[in-house]
DNA sequence: CCGTTGACTTTCG
DNA sequence: GCGAAAGCCAACG
């Protein structure tokens, strides 16, 4: 077949992110062999079931912020989970660059 | 098959 | 630091 399970690969990469660290969509896409397809990472994460074990909350955008709409439930949940793992947010709602995961 | 949409990224002003 | 525009790829109707 021409194309393997891209979503599955993205999930695998996301699952490889250690706790207390975060990564960006573009970074995950590149590690999954889909360089330049940052949006695919978003699609893959959006298609996750609620009872997934994938740490989707460790994936944020290149601006150091959450891509989810502020004020939404998913946004608060992601923020809460990250803080529970030791990741803190700045007053501007951005994550510390030192918490980024770099393989 | 084609146009739109989207949990993105980069560049420019 | 922020907003707008262009570029990128896959899923949807």
C-alpha cells in the first residue's frame, strides 16, 4: 500500500514524549516521518478516543501555547494535566522553553 | 474529482 | 509580542 498508518505513527511518537516535557505538532510530525505536515498531528490527536492512553496534552504549538480555544474544557484539562506533571505556565499563558522535549 | 476545512508553522509588517 | 497571509498535508462532503 502507498501509505502506512500515519495517525498510528503520530500516536507512537506522542507516546514517546516523557512526562513533564512537551513538544510541538511540527516536531511530532517530523519525528513521525511527516515533516511539514503539522496539521496532520492535530487531526490525529483530534481523532483520539476519550479513554486513550496517548499523552496528547504534551503536544502544543510552536508558539509555546495550547492550540485549543481558551476557555474550553479541553484547554483547561490539558493545562491541568501538564501542571500535574510539573510543567508550569507563564503569566502570558505560554510554556517554559526549558520544558520542551528535544530528542 | 474538486473545493473547503483544520488541536500547524513560518514570514512579514 | 501580535495579527495577517501564504504554505503544507490529510480528511470530508
